[in-house]
């Protein structure tokens, strides 16, 4: 019974998901919805089999490569930029705030034609959209994380004759790391979501292109297949980010673990 209870608790969060799949399969077959527009889930699986595992992995790998390249470029620029603005030039950060807020409010898809004119059709425009989408949340959370570090910690470190580099590594970075990781997580999620739209406008491969091509050709099952693939990859990325965040911020869980051990 104890094993059954453990399995039940483990699968509890998946019951609703399984129920959704069952309803998705049964509703079109019972005529509750049109199977032309909402095909049964088994037909989606069949479309995936027809597409082939090789093609599925190829589309996913192409899209993930674009996501990680654009996200990496945004991270390399936004993280140091946030550190510099918040740590070394806080007045400059305040001065630039209206401009950065204005620029970040512009949807990337509106700028896509401009990116195409400047950079050209192809991978450059897609990378720029992804870069633009992830740059701003990373920059803003980095600035906020540095600004909200307790000044008392910094003054205490200075009173112990700690250098600037030592203060940054041992005080500022650990204190701001939860906010920094939240910004990175938000930036990566935004990169992935913007990728699908940008691929549908300026790509000849990838998940977004597959969905757009299926829509143009009238392949309804493949449209749903693309949506399921996008959701699956997004869910996998979210789990990876949660694992990395818990690994990096393991010290935040230490008090809870000690309390459980004491109990």
C-alpha cells in the first residue's frame, strides 16, 4: 500500500494531462467535435510516425540551435551590461531607463521587417528576433538583482578590507543570483516562444517552419503534431532550467533540509 501511495503521489500531477489526452481521442470519434478540425490524438501520433523520428529530431535540433545562439548572444551582452550599469554607473542606468523601457516594449515581430532589411532574409533575422526577445528580461533582472543587494553586506565586507573583486564574487553575485537566474530563465522561455513565430516568417526549416508549411498545405494533423512538439520541447527546457536553478541555488534549500532533519 505504501508503494501504491508513493506512485499515486508521483503521478498525481499527470492525471489531468492523461484525462486531456483521453478526451482528445474520444471527443472527435463520438462526434462531439469535428474530426476534420480536431483530429483524434491517435492520428497525431500516426502523423509523427509518418514524419519519422529522424525528421522530428532534425527540426527540433535546428530550432534549439537558433534558440541557444540568440540566447547566448543576449546573455553575453546583457549580463555584463547589467553588472556595469547597476554596479559601476547606477546614475547612467537611471538615465537610460526610459529609453530601455521604450525599446523593450516594441514587439520583436514588428521589428522583423526592419531586421530583414538590415541583416537580410535567413538566419540573421531569426537570431536577431531571439536576441531582442531575451536581451531585455536578462538586462532588467540583472540590474534589479544588483540594486537589491543588501548594502549592509557590502559595507561589512569593506570593513574587513575586502577588495572590489572579492566583494563582487563573494557578496554581490551570490545575493543577486536568484534574480539573475530568474532573468535567464525568462529570457530563454521568451527566446523559444519568439522562435516559432520568426521561423514561420523567415525560415526554411525548424518547428515553426514545419507548422507554417503544414498550414499552407492543409495538413491538419501535422499542425497539431508541431504544436505538441513545441509544447514538449518547451516543457523539457523548463524542467532543465528548474534542475539547473535548484543545483546552483542549493544553499537556499539548506535551512529547509536542516529543519526536516531536526524534525
